[in-house]
C-alpha cells in the first residue's frame, strides 16, 4: 500500500474484513453447526443407545464426563449395565437387548491393554467361570490390579462370586484369593504351553493343579460395595445406597423438591420449607479465621449434591451428623443469606432416616377385598403381627364388592412394628391398597 495514507489503509483492511465476514466466517460456521446439530439430533432420536454409547466411548479417560453421560442415558430410559467380562468390549457398546454395556477400559484401574486382551481371549467363546478366565487371559497384561478393579466394579458378578471374596486372605499364608487365582492361572498356562511343545504331552498334568478354594465370606455391606463401585465407574450403577430408604423418602420428604432444586435456582425457593432425604457423601470439620469451629457436609439424594455449612449454635446442634455415609432426613427453609443478594438453605432439624418409621408411623390402614380373607390368610397375618410387634396400630378396611359395603376394624391389643419386611409383605399381597398415618 505504498503512497497511501495510514487511515486509508486501515479503512481498506476493515472493509475487506467486513465483506469477508458477511459471507464466509459466520455463514460457514452456522452451516456446519446446523448440520452437526441435525445429525446428532437425528442419531439421538432414532439410535439412542448407540448414540450414547459412542459419546461415552469418546470420553474414556474423563470419569466426570462419563458420569454425566450415563446419568443422561438413565434419564432417557436407556439401561446402563455395569461391566461384565463376558459381554463388555473395550469401549461402551450396545448389547443385543439394546442396553448400553459399560466398557472395561473405562473402569479406573483397567487400561485399554488389559481390556483388549480380555476381549481377545474371550473371542466368540465366553468364560465359563473365574478359573477359566485366569486360564485363558494374558496374565502379563491382565494383572492383579486389573482383576481387583474388575471385581470391585462388578465385572465378575455373572460368575456368582461375591466381590469381597477376591480380597479375602483367610489362612492362605496371607495371600488373597486374587493372588491365588493368578498363581493358578500361571501354572495352568505353563502346563498348556509345555504340552503344545512336547510330542508326548497329555492332559493328566493339568489335573494335578488344584483350583484355589473360594473363601466363604459375606459380601461387603451395601454402602461399602456401592462406594467402591462409584469410585471405579463414576456412579452408583448396580443400585443406590438410598434404595434402602426409598419408603421413608417417598413418604416423609417433600414430593415437589429435591437437592437439584437447591442448585438450579435457589432464589425461586425463597420462603419454602423443604424436607429432604439423602446421605452424607463428604464431611469436614475445621476452625475458622476467628478461632471458632465449624463443619460442613455434602448432602446427596438421587438427583444431586449440595454443601451445607454449620456455624455457631448450628455447629453445636448438628455437627454430630457431619459424618460420611449417614442417611438423614433434613428439614430446612430457603431464606436470605448473610451475604447480600444470596440465599441459604437454613437447617431447622436433622434426624436419622432409620429412625423415621419409629418416630412418625402411628398406624397402617390396609384396604382389602372380603374374598381374600381365609383362615390361612388370618393365620399368616397373625404370625406376621406376632413376629413384628411394636407400637403401630394396624387397621383394616374390608370391602364386599357384591354388596358394595365396607367395614372398618382394628385391634387395640395387637400392634406392629412397620419394618421393611412388613412393608414388603403388604406390597406383595393382593390388597387394594395400604396407607400410613
């Protein structure tokens, strides 16, 4: 641009950029994004399991992204199945039933190399049992760490083995069952390799190698089992720790609110009194800058997690509940925070979920048809009431469908404890309904 004034040069460049932007950058990008949005929307609509499996497989090393995508899959009604050494591939895949099966390489502690070797060893012939598994896989790449991670994540559940059994040392010189399995696998593979090289090799040698005894130990407590599972695969998949308290949450927590609502837009909840059922997933106790102690807990339900802080009098009253893996029923109110323009969930009371039935259920009313009542049924019900004695009044509303009349009866002398077993019994019977008061 020799000889031109600087202002003219700048104006020329700016006009060129304007012309370019009007037909190139924005239009080309909008076309690309529109096309991509259409394609992904089409795939998600018409091939949802395959679409979600492909998305999760693109994020094998990002457990946070895996967790988010698996939660979305469950929201869409897609079954996300845990890892299984007889069905899982290296990445996430869709099985013949249309369910998303967890990819083995996505398990924390199981690399792509180990997953690849398991798939290669399996080929079209599934592993018969855990012994057959260690006889066939490459134990140089599928090592103790990989096997233990697979076990904790549920990869061997289909063999009917408890996850805890892999870690039991028992009286075997301090060796865990996993270590004895690996030793057995090495011995069997060594004999197999020797027989392939020998002209006179036979199957007799393999029979002298005894399979390690499966230790007789109980499964880990549910909360421990699920925490290990979540640590390795990102979410509670085979079950949820709160499942044991589903009845309490459905009947005594707020039906229209959840922890997710506190995170989405807490200002909309101002003035609302809310009762939440959940568990403490993290907790911390410390001393503030002023020298006064405080504590906090991360409280989680089925939907989300929310951090709650306790200072001053609240610390004295509620700090005993700031312990990981406690199951709680929390009542509080959303109100203005001491921080201008912000809101807090102010806790009013906390109690253990396991105490809720005893504290709040005063009576159970069962509605049933007259034709259900037989001498056998009466004897069965009496035996159940005798087994689960308590302070809850048991009432019956008996319907006669022919005359369309009903009779209310109850016993002052026979009271029950409305246990989970009693609840399960009622749900499995042909009652019209039952309700608690």
